[in-house]
C-alpha cells in the first residue's frame, strides 16, 4: 500500500509544476 501512496504523490508533483511554468510564460509576454 505504501507503494501506491508514493505513486499518487509523484503524479501530483507534475500537476503542480505546470502552473509555475504558465506564470513564467505570462511574464515573457
């Protein structure tokens, strides 16, 4: 079960990374 929790956390990390990148694109505009 511990492995399952680790996989879910890893999947959430990428979702949180995209937001910051979008902000950077707005600054370049």
